[in-house]
C-alpha cells in the first residue's frame, strides 16, 4: 500500500481569504481563492480543477493498462475532465464530470476502444472514489 499526501492552507475568511494547495512531494503547488473557485478569476486553481486533473490522469493510465492487456500499445491516451460545481440541497456540490478521451493505438478498433474506455471509467481508482458524483459522462474518440 502506498500513501500519497497533499496539503492545503487557507488564510482568512471565505470570500476575502486565500489559500495554497500542494502535493506532498512539492511537484504541484498552486494558490486558490473564492474567486478562482466560484468566480471568474484565473489567478489560481480550485479543488474541482484538482479533482479533474486527478480523474483525467488516473483514467488515462488505467485505460493504457487495459489496452496493454489486449496487447495494444497506445501511442497516447489524452483525457480532459470538466468538473461541474453546482448546488444540491443548498450547498455547493460536484454534480457532474465529463470525461473526453482521445486514443491513438495501432490495431485498436472503435468498438474495442468504447468497451475498454467504459471499463476504465468504472475501474480507475479515482472514478471509484468519486462514486457520489451523480453523473460521470464519457466520450472516447479513436485517432488515426
């Protein structure tokens, strides 16, 4: 079992405060604020962007592993995640995640890609951890 660490510090009140998040090894470090999470500011990240990064990274790796089990070596698996922060029962809630993946692998057909992509969506550890999200969509495109 491997433990992965991250940390965050928030200074001040909700709307006027600001914070910083970083991974345990320091490879990822970013500011975040109320404006970067709920407003129009691009001056920092948000927890939802970090969820999207984690989900797209995990999904891409998991799909790559499934392709290799089929004796297919992908040239690339590129996944984008759009995480929607909505409201449920009067509280901010992640209501939807849209995954879009492009895959290039010699010998891979579209039907097999769709099957493996769905398997990756169900099986990647971050997808499993996000089981409370009401809707996770997936669009997989085979690249020539």
